[in-house]
């Protein structure tokens, strides 16, 4: 027998990492669960369209399955897909080599892989909030220290970055800056000029930038490339920059779990190891679907974006017409983020709206403390009439 | 401007975590890369059958895609699939509730999730080796400290556990014990009695057991349940035990990336959060394939296992007949692990066999230092004639 004295307990006193218990379950799901199984609720709580993936994309996966492509594949993705992703990124942002691309099991997986590549426990991460909660949870899972720089709501309902505050927060002690622009949930977007300022600062401090740009194509301001400003437009290949992308939004492929990373070439082989240790690879049939999506991008994405814009331009004016509502049209993304006067508790409000109005929205507090009192409405809806019906329910609930 | 002095460099002096650089790229892939694009190499290096997934499983995914099931789903998996997985585990091991099941993006993803749930940076992990290298890499990715307890090769070529050495290594300071039995690469398997001894010890030390049992059905000893001994047979639901399973081996589904975890019920909601932060969910169409696999398990798995046994019983005697070869028939798994007298450098040998004999094997050193001088041959082959041809090539290369 070993020489040490056995502890007396076998109960689950410490059932897991203490860190894990501090991670909040999604308060979006908390609201959605409250409405689960109720056919009379109009759900706008999750960040996905209610339109299935285009047939031509699904057909490519079906054909692959029928060919029997059911084996392991490359950690970094099919060479064909990496090449086509690089070509697509190059069309939007200037030359991006395929040696900078890794195919991942969705955008969130790309973010987790990037953080595993860059963060040791104890490292300092700066994040701009409000933001999709996964982005701030991942550093915590990895034992990093998180520091948030809040956007500020403006009188018109738009959110704005205080650049001086952000730059002051990023010091040589900052290992990683996490940014999501166009932003979920606020619709806030970085300008090219702001990206230049941030990149210059992070070059000086030696800080990595992790840019979640999955909404880049869902951008409603006039641009030459039909795309939001990207750090790829201004950075060099060997900058400390990792950009996360996804097929989910631009190709209506949320449920497929297919995304990619753009990174400095020197990082790519190491990312291949991390893919091996996390998921091994993405299914070949899913990657074939990605190839079909890119091959038909000119047909699919502009249609998706035009429809999203129509959704935004249906919903936002209807909301703006309600007394006590502050909301600005999002520059990018697929959300209306709004405040209702006299309703400071967004979780309680969202639950009441489910129960009393049959309207399913996400509570602002899910995204940051400073977003308390706000609600997120995903306007990605095949039928814009659903949006009008939702506003009608809100109006009725408000007694208007 | 901030008050600190900027560092002068923006070059990639520290391009990523130092830890990441220490992780070895797969030496199996190093050998495979050496043979890439050479049609004259018979590959037995990877751990997968060359038989595509059964049609009935593929059909279920195709039908799901045709129905348009392309949306996000539950973090923990479709309730139907969790229920069927629980029923399957219960048939093999006694009652397992679906509140203990999480569906994951493959077995390796299940392992990574479990480690994220249990390991803080600096925690001590004990692993029994030789083992699939991902199992020892994952704790390192998470900043844990790894301590290996080696199996020992016996004169007949089988590998054996020194139980006293293992128990001595597991102290109250040990957060997690990682075990893979039936074992990749050695074929070593824990007996039920050994599992009882280990469980009792870990209960006393408060150590979690992470049991990778993905080869449980590929087991060739006589048993009442056509399954290797499992910790689930002997543990209580609230024991500090997490078992990892996969559809890959028993259902010929390597490329699908579909697996599951069995854990204490109290851990399950937290695992749901980790799934959200790692991959969000598994594609619904992939989960439908899993449901079809379980529905047809009685047709599929016994046939797969019988064929694997035929493969083992073809390959091992042929190898044993060669002078200078030590190899024992694996009790479980799908590998012949053998030593060739006078060949101490397995990586160099494996590369020479590719180049000079057209034979693709995995080098033992990929699995542990103590496996240096050994080679792993995956015998999962639709055509057992391929195995005989492979041995013929080895024989010729040996000048026999």
C-alpha cells in the first residue's frame, strides 16, 4: 500500500473544477427553456435564420455520403476546401494563402482552438463587450484572466467604442484582445480607421488580436467589397492576428458546425495539432457542403444579405415607432438590440414576454452587465410577416 | 496615450504558447506523409477500417439532410439519441440514466471536454502508457502536469500492468487517472478485478478516473455481454468516473465525429456548457446517423467484431511465424503491436518499410518512450488478403 494516509471521503465534494461552476449557463437558453414546447411563442431568441440550408449545399453532402466518404481526413481540412476558403478570403480582403487556413467544427470551435493556441492559465485577456457570451467564457475555461472594456449606448440606441479606454486597457501585459465586429448583439461595427489604430497599438504591446468576424457579410453600409471592414484588410500575414469565420451566417449553415481560422503561417502546423487533440477533423461530407457553398457563393450570399437587410428594415422602424423604445438599425449582424423604458431587468422581462405575450427574445444581461435592460431580437426570418406579428404582440403587451 | 513604454518588437518572437511548441506532431502522420501519394504502399498506419459506414446509417443522415435538419440543436445532444445511448449502455453495463449522457463531436472531443471539466492548470494527471498520443497531449494543452505509468512487455509480446506501481503513483495529489483499455496500441485490457482495485484506490484518494473505452466492443475474450470489462460495470453513478465512448469503431463511423460521455449526473449540466463553448452541438443529421446505428446495432456490431477477430487471427499467426518477431494476439482493439529483433528505432524502421517495402505501419515511439522498437499494425481491413500481402512484403524486406 502507498505510504500516504487516505482521505476519508469519496463523496463529490469537489465534483469538478471550481471555475466551471462559476460559468453561467446561457440566460438565452433560460428564457427559451421557459417557452419550450409552447407552440404559441414566436421565437427570435437564437442567432440563426429559420431558413434551411440551400438545397445545392445539402446535395453536396448527400452525394459525398453516397460515395462513402466516411473516413478520417486531414486535421487542417481538405486541401481543396482550404484552397477555396483562401481564394474566397482573398477576393474579399486581398491575398490570403491557404497555408494560413484551418477548417474547424464551427466558428465557436475556431475561437476555442485559437484561445488554446494563445492562452496559458493566468494570461490577461481584454474583451470588448457586450458580446456573445462564449467569447468571454472561453478564456475563463482556460484559466485566463478576463478584463472587459464596455461599449456605451448612445442616445439613438446605437453602441459606440471609447477608443481611449480600449487602448488604455491593452498593455504589454495583455496577451490577447478579443473583438467581435460586426457585433452580436449590438450591431456595432469597427471602422477600418479604428482597426488601424487598434492594430498599431497591439503591434506595440505585442498583444494578439482574435477577431470574430463571422458577421462580415451581413453588413448594410455601402462598401466596395460587400463586406464589413476586416483586420485582414490591413494586417500583414505575420501579424499577431487570428480571424475567425463561419459558414453559419452567410450560407445559412448554422447546424453544420463548419468554420475556419485565418492565422500567421507559422501558427498553422501547431493549429493542426490542436485540431487533432480537440476533434481530429471535420467530416468530409460536411466539408463537401462547404465547397458547394463557396462554389455557389455569388448566388447564395447576396440573396441572404438582401433578405437580412429587408428583415432589419422591417423590424427596426416598427420598434422605433413604439413609445419608450430605443433602437438603432444595426450596421451589421442580424439583431435588433433595443431598450424598453422602465424595464431594467432584462431576464425577468424576457420571461414575462414569453409567458404573457408569446414573444421570445434574448435578455441583454446574457451579453454583459452593461447590457442589462436591453433585449436582443434576431431578425433573420424567412417570412418578414413574423417580425411584424412579433411587434404586434409586443405592442399589445404594452397596452398600446 | 497609455503611460507604459511600448516594447520595440512586433515580430513573432513568441508566436504562441511555449507549451504548444513542445507538443509533438504525430509521428504516425510523419510516417504516413512519407508515403503520401504513393499508390504502391499498403497502409495500416491509421486506426480505422477501410470499410465505409453501413448504408443504413448513411441513409439516415441523407434523409435528415433532405428534411432540412440544418439548424442548431441541444448542447447535450438530441434527447432521443441520449435516451438510446443510455439504453445501449444499460444493456451492456446495467442501468445508465440519460441524465448521465452527453453527445460529443467524436471520442477525442469527449476526452477533451472531460479534461476541461476536471483539470486546472498545474493539476496532476496519471496516465497508463503506451497509449494513443492524444490522451497524453490533452492534459499538456490544458497546462496540467503529466505522470506516466508504463505497462511492461512480457516475453510473449503481450503488455502487462504493474498494479503496485500504478497504485503508488495515484496519491491524493492526483486529480485525474487516464486509462485506455482495451488499449491502443498494445491490446492490453483491464480485468474486472483490476478495475475494482483501481476504483477502490481512486475513491480513497479522491482521484477522478477518465476511462477511454472506445474499443469495448472489439473484444475477443469470452464474455457474457460481448464487451470488455468496463468501469461502468462496477461504479456507482456518483463516482468520480467519466467514460468516453465513440461510434467510430463499433459502427465503422470514424469520419463522422460522433461520440459520447457517461458521467455523474451532477456533472452533466456543466458539460452542456463546455459543449456550448467548444462546438455548440453535433449536427442533427450526424446524430440521426447515430440513432440508426444504435437501432441496427444487433446487425452491425457483431458482424464488425467477428470480422475484426478474423483479421486478428489472420495477421497475428503470420507475424508470429516470422523469426525475430514478438507479438501476442490482442485481447481487444484492432491492432497487432509487435517488435522486430535488432530494430531499436521504430520511426526509422517505419519510414524504411514505407520506402523499401511499400508497407505502412505506425512507429511504437508515437505512443510512449517504452514502446520504442515496436510497431503498430491496424488489422481492420475489409479484405484479409491485404493483411497477408502486407506480411509478404515484410517477409521479403527481411530477406526471408
